[in-house]
């Protein structure tokens, strides 16, 4: 992580680290395309406008992280698509959308071993935060899911959700996930209660 953070500059908005090799890229799309198995993709601090989905397909042991970098979906309804991969981690990032009708901030399809940790997903009052399709051994922890139509939708697979804050969502769950599955150490603040908070 220290190598990645040090490589950020005005021209390197994203960094890929594989072993001791550090490569800087002008944007996240280029970094995602260059990321290989067993690597770290680091989103440098600041705002990253994403006008087409960031697609990770067929990767193993890849971490996508950043110290609070903000990823904004501009036109597309999807922001981060994780597909047919193993042991992926998404850590320390913020996701939101701008003028998208029904956004899905993170989609994971057929991922074996997914960790979403210390992230913030804000749908601006609509859309799905996490959509998990046939994804197994998923762990969502220390993350905020807020202002979403559906915070987490699962279609097959399995997951654990711990120390997650659900803030102002229309619904916490969708698909085959039940609300009872989330009642272990998570915090729920409904939309109406959040509006009254000082």
C-alpha cells in the first residue's frame, strides 16, 4: 500500500502493484485493464468519474483499494462489475452516482471469495448498492450502505454481513437474502429516523 500511495501524482490517478513492480495510470479504466492476478489496484485520492463500468473478469487474488477515493458513475447504470473471479477484495473506497436512473454500484457475478471492507456506497436515493449473483464466501464488513433503493441484493450464493451501517435505504435486502440474516452486529437507521437526526 505504501508503494501505491507514493506513486500517486497529477498524472498517475491509479496505480497497479505486482510484487515490487509499480505502474501508474492516468485513470481507473486503464488500471483495471492492466491489473493481473495477485496484484493491488490503488485508486489515488480524489474523485474518479467513471463513464463506463469498471469490469474485472477472470482475476484471482486482486485487491481494489484506495484511501477514501470517490468513484462516481456518470452515465452508466453500473460502476464496478466483478465477474468469474476468485479471492477479490474491495477496500476503503467510496461509490456514488450522478444522474443515473437505477444505479448498481457494485455487482459480483460468480465470484468465489469476495470481501467488501470499509467502503461507503451512496445511491443518492435509488438503485442497488451490492448485487451478488451466485457469489460464494462473500464478506461485507465495516461498510456503510446508504440512500439506496436496495442495500444488498443476493441471487444465490452465501455471505456474511458484519459491522455494516444501513442508513436511509428504502430496503435493506432483495433477492433471496432475508433481513434476519443481517441482524448480527449491524446498525439500521431508516430513512425517516435519519431525516430527524440532528
